[in-house]
C-alpha cells in the first residue's frame, strides 16, 4: 500500500512525506490507493528511508511493461537533472580536518567551563555556573563524543572524481553541499533520462555531487540496453566536459 501511494505521489511531483500524508486524507485517488488508512507522515518517511535498493527492480518492471506496450520510441533520449535538498543540515558538513577542529573546540569549551566551576567551588564563593551552563557543558561533551565516534567510523575523507577531497556529512554522508539558483543546499543531483515518444522515464539516478558533467558517462551506460544504432542522446551544457 505504501509503495503504491509513494509511487503515485512521485508521478504527481509530490516528494514530501507530510504532503503525501495530507494527500491520503484529502485526495480521493490517494484515499483509494491507501485503503483510507491515513498513514502518518513519519510512517511514510520511515518506509522511504529504509526502502533502499528494493525500488530499482520495481522501476525496471514498470519500464518493461511500458516497453511491451510500445511506449518507448528509442529515437531520442533526453538527459537532464535537478538539485534535490536532503534532510541534512549544512553546518554538519565538512572534511575530517574540519570535524577534528570542531571536536577539539567543543572539548576545550567544556573543559574551560568545568575548570571555572571547580575554581569557584575551591574559593568557597557562591557558584555562578547556572543550570543552563551545566546543561550546555554536558551537551558539548556529548556532541564532541558523537563527533569523535563518527571520525572513528569514517577513517578517510570522501574523494571526488579527480581525487580531490569532497566534504562529508555526519548524518547523510552520501549527500553533498551544492550551489543552486536559490542558494546553497545540502542534497543530491537527481538525473533522469526520458524517451521522446511518450516521455517515459527510462533511467533515474541520484548522486551526492554538485557537478553534473561527471555523471554523463554513467547515465549513458545505463541507457545502453534500450538504445539502437540510431538513438540520439541529448543533454544540456551542464553535462559538457
């Protein structure tokens, strides 16, 4: 049921779990597809986040049905992409060196607060370390420990296509920081290949890179099984290298 709802939502350009949940309460087609079960948006979000590679075979099966019905003309495939934001805060991205400096800074701040507290206690002066300061120190210690644990699990920096260091992200390490017309976001470059005859999407990918030009070879290779000797493949200037 959830798969039906999510795929239909995508076909209507709805990619927010909250928007999908709202549609299941307000739109007749969604209500029918969901059996009027009214799934909570957290249920939909958890389903999408754990679906993983299971969606690819379903996409391929739908594509096979379209092919059997003669909906794929194979005369021209058009490739284009879009920047999609992920649920990842920009301030949690950086290189290993950035994260090392951040962890050290938090640890130093926590140690300084603890030292000040001990000094005031030793001087028998009324402590000025308020409850919120204690909570802040505990939070600093916890954040620094989490960051150190992340650094232990990820012993190397991410590398780009040319071997350069690519920023990592602590909660979504496959995403990337990228510039868009609406500012800098943290997310993915989604790339779709569409057949000209009936606008059937024959391939769809998402990559945690900002530059589209390094994605073209992989996309063309993915469409090869559907190409003929006369198939024309088009892509805009963003893919030129």
